[in-house]
C-alpha cells in the first residue's frame, strides 16, 4: 500500500511537471493572417497582419500573462466593458514612429480623425521568414515594408521575436532592423514613438480628473474620467521615478505594477545599451499608453536638449532591441535586473 501511494505521488508529480512544461508553439494561419503563440496550449500572444484596411501596421495582439489575463486593451478590435475608447491607433504592442521623412506612421488608423493631417505612412507585412517552437522558447522572424503616402518603400523591416515562458512569467524579445532604400530617411525629433503597448484598463493609473494631452500635431485630446474601481497601475523606472512623473524622463527600464483578476503583475519594458539614444525617453501615460522613444530628446525636454533628427543614410541599416517582461507575483528591482539581462 505504501509503495502504491508513493507511486501515485510520483506519477502525480510527473503529470504536474508535464502540465507546466512551458512548451511554446508558434503556428501560422495564412488565411487568418495570424501567427499564434501558445504556452502549453494556452494563448500567450499573436502576431497579426490583417492589412491596411483593418490595421495600418502589424502588431502583437493580444498579450496575456502567465495567469491568463489580458495585459493589453481590447478596444478597438475586441472591446471590453469599462475601457477607454480613445486613440484607435493604439492596438496591442507595436513599433513605428510619428515623423519619418515627414510621414506620420504613429497616428495612422482607419478611424484617423481630421485633427491628424498626415501625410501618413503605412507598415505592410511582407512575409514570415521562419518559425521555431520549443520548450521554454519560440521564435518568429517576419518582414515588412514602411510605405510613404504613394506606397513607395521607404524602409525595409526585418524583425525577430523571441518568445519565452517560465512558470510565472512571459518574455517577448523584439529585435527590429530597418534598412533605408534609395534615399536618406530622417526620423525627426518627435514624441510619438517608438515601441509601445496599450494596456488593459486595470493597469492604467487611477485618475480623478479629466485629462487632456496633445498629439503629434499639437491638437488637444480629451481623455474622459472613468470609474477607478479595479484600476491599480503604477509606473516605476530604473532611476526611481514613479507615476505620471516618468513621462519625458530617461531610464534603462520602466516597470508597471498592477492587479488583474487577483493576479499581481509587473509589466517591464527595457532598453538595450546598443540602441540609438540609450537610455530611452519614456512616452508613458497614466491612461494606458506605455512607450519607449529614444529619438525625441528635444520634445521630451521642452527644447533643453538638442533635437536628434536621427538620419539613416540610403542603403544603411539600424537595429533596435527591446525586451518586454510580464511577471506574475511580486518583482523586486534586484530580481528584475536578473530577468532582463
């Protein structure tokens, strides 16, 4: 009887380990224009590229925590109760910029308002180069073209996503290389960029007053006051800056803590020392926009720092690398540093 009991416990333990083997599977559904990423059969994220008639750039959408909770906003693709319905170009996790040779890639959407004058740029998916599935890690390599208003290619993009999973965390490593075509490409000093997420309502910072922010054209955008029940977000950077004060400051990483359906989560976006403009400026807003932008020093400092106006010469390439960590449970700054190495 004792042997049988021990055997049952061993089998149970083995099944438990197998149930949490963190097996990442990356699968491409060309008809749906979607590459799904799962962990042990459960959704983690998806690379979607429905095309300019739906989205003006490919994005990762949605993104879920290890506990199965959405950290990204649902609206406008899949609205959820109580969400803000603003900034329709904020979808999932994306990479673009507000002024590339005069073209606005950031604000472009099928619902773009008259306050955004353009001209607009569009990022179009061109191919899946490779996919890898595996235990604890998967990989996706994709290509895209950055098109001007006349649909001429300004930049060719190659992006490698590395997806990682632990028992209590999820990680997305994004490495993007941009190659200029036959003309120099200037990323004019602008606050609208560069890698960004639009967060679930629970991860916004509580707001007790109406908020107004200006967009890339200087036009006021009103953000309505919503019910703060369950709204628990708080920004905290590597430099010790917290809350709304993080906007326009520089830091190696920015950690957003909050609670979704009783799951405590830390969402961390980190810069890479090899990136242009390191350490990045943070275009992070309490209403749920979480973005890192290394190319706008003048706008983020109200002119105290000189404009960068980063120029990529014709035929030249530049690479940007960022890491997104989603940790379930408490995450100290010391532990964070080990996870984002």
